[in-house]
C-alpha cells in the first residue's frame, strides 16, 4: 500500500511544480515535456512522469501528442476569451458566497497574502504573478465548496496559460490594488460590490493583457492561389 501512496504523492509533487513553472512563465506554451527528462529531474520513473502529464492534460495545461511527446498547451484566442468569461462568472459567485460568511481571520489572511504579493512584485515579478493567481484560489477555498474551488483553480491556471500565450508585459500594481478593493467589499459584507469588484478586476486583467491573435500581414488570396490555378 505504501508504494502506491508514494506514487500518488510524487505525481502530485510533479503536477504542482509544473503548474507553478507554467504560471510563473518559466515554461511557455509549446515547450516540450519529455517523460524521461521529467523523470530524471524529479527522480521518478517515466511511468510516474506520464501519470503527472496525463493529469495536467486533463486540466488543459498540457497537450499529449500521438508520438507521446507532451508539450505545454497553447490555447487558441477563442479559448482564451472563453476561459476568462467562465472565470468571471465563477469568481463572481465566489465573491457572492463569501460576502455573507467571511470571517475576520480570513480577511486578515487575505490582506497578508496581498502584502506578500506587493512585496514580491519589485523583486520577482514571476512570483508576484503566481501569488496573484493564488489569491483567487485562496478565495475559492474559503467558500467551503470543494467543487467551486476545483473549477476556479483549474480556470485560474488556464487563464495564466492564456496570458502567457497572448498577453503583453504590464505592471502588477493595478491588480494588487484591485485585490484590495475586493477584500474591502468582502469585509463590508457587500455582496453586490464584491461581485462587481471581482468582475471588474478580471475584465481589466484580460483587457490589460490585450488577449488577441498575433497580427498577421495582409495576404493576397489571388497571389496565394496563382500557382495552383496555373498548374
């Protein structure tokens, strides 16, 4: 029984490490994740590495190709937009749930987390980005609703992947202040204000990141088809 438990723990460790690497943008969309190299890095068998990659694929963070080479997923622009729309709806529900039930201890914990995010920003922007994501996961966990927490966690990491694929660099200062506004509304027990602050914040994150397809130069359809027509 113990070896099986150890295997589960090792899979969880690898998944956690890769999620962090993705959200901190150490790993980028399209980066290859060979099983043998993962196994060597984490000191596990290829079987354990494969199980971890399978779990991350189920979460939408990894793509498994037919040739068994896993890569960090590259969401389409449409998927990126859908992810943020779904995330906004879910996290508005989180804010609504917490406004009537959040405790002073939880408010204090959230404010400490925001302080850590602000302190990390000038020193390690990547850590600040991770802490920004963790803030939303922390909020979802405080609802005491495991299914809601699970979906928010998954969509938050998918959002981070979308921002890595299509976003542009920007200051985290605005996001940090918006986090404070969310907590202020929760502390007052104002569900409408908390949901509005959450929706405004996540919409602004998407807008600041300018999620859109990379611009392509105009293409002349006639020129493209000319060789085929002539042939």
